[in-house]
């Protein structure tokens, strides 16, 4: 088994991320990684860091609002400093867990980008890009994805929209107008962002080199989490009720599975954006493999990140 080193995880304070953190922290000596917890500063981040320490893990909490690319750049710089100083062990894994689904696609991030696309894709692209040179091989990047990019029976039944891909610069543009485009547009934006995760994973593997293995994890359908906190109250109540159905995924069940993706020898062979649903390696639909879209997403992401950095610098 490879020495576990350090795992950086985003979105560690609630639901899937919190249970993944506690699963990693609760591993036996010799299998327990150091943890860099990147999430919104405050009581929740302090609390999960304390819980992980109580289980025996060495933990550093890094306050970061992923809706601000300046915050993400600062968090990456802090992580690089901790790694360079030996405050934590070498970086072996990054788990891009944080996510959101804005109920209003007019909402913009601090950098002016559509909020769902900004948090689910751009923030992690910034963080990973800033830390690529800091990994110690063999290392892993685990992105949290979703099958919502495609339609299936249950999504059609519940009227969950599938992805409607466009140029990434367009996907990053908030909706215009005075009226909220509604939950259908919000669902499409989320599906687009999760399709972007798959495209990005495939291109990241080409760019990262052989020492870093890239995979995508889907926890399964997890209704009732904070992801839909901006949805109408009726929709939230329905989601909570569905979450009590036996067999439906929950953060408590799926968190350890996400932790395993970052640490277990079972998944050490995964590369090229391999897609795992719960515990099953799954082939994505043909639409999720598109070299032209993947290449364009990589280029457009760099453009969008550079634009935000230039604006922050007053250029």
C-alpha cells in the first residue's frame, strides 16, 4: 500500500464531504492520511476539523469560499506553503467534492460567472491547476460527478433535465432578464456543470502526466442534502421524504465510498476519468467522451480563470 500522505478535500463541512472526512480520519494508524480541509470558514469547518482530530488525524483547515476564485487561489497558496514547510505529509490525493445547484441561473459568483458552473467546475479547475506541481506521485485526483448529464427513466419521471451543452464561455454566463428562468434552467445548468466535470477529467489526465491518476465518483442519488437548499420548499420536502426510502444513497453510506476512491488500493488503477457509481466502475455514455469539447473546455477554462485573475489584479 502506498503511504497515504495528505488528502485535500473541498466541501468538507456537510453531507458527503463531512462523512468522507470522518471516514479518512477514522482509519487505522498507517492508513490514515493527513487532511487539508478546504471549505467556507466558520463554525462548521472548525467542527469537522475537531471531529477529525479527535479520531487521530492531523488536520489543517483552510477557509475558502469556492464562489470566489481569489479565495481559491489563496487556499492553493496556503496548501502549497503547508506542503513545502513539512507541516503535512506529501500531497497524494485531491478530492473535488464541493458542489452547488443554484436555484436561479441569474446568480453570479464573485467573478461574474454563473454560480453553478463556477463552483462545480471553475473553482476546482483553479485549485487543481494551482496544485498540480505539488503532488507526489503516485497521486490521485477524484472529482465528484453525476449521471444527470444524461436522461434515464427516473430522471424523466421526475422531470430532471439532462445537459444541453454549449460553448463553456456561454455556460459561464449568468442568465439575463429580470425573471428567474426557473428550476428547469437550474437543472440544466447543474447537468451541464457535471458534464463539464467528465470532460475536464478526461483532458486533465492528458495534461497531468502519468504520476497523477484522475477518476470521477458518483455517490448515487442523494435526495434531501444541502445541494438543493435553494429549491422551493415543496421540492425540498419531497426530497427529504425520498431520502428515507431504503436503498437510496445517503451521505453516511456514500462518504466512506468517496474516501476509498482517494485511498484504497482497489481503486489505484483508475485513470483517464474512469467513472465509478457507488462501488461499480461504469461506462459513461458516448456524449461524455468528446475530444473536441474536452479540448475546448480546457482552453475556455484557462481563458475564464485568467480573466478573473486579471480583473482581481486590476488589469
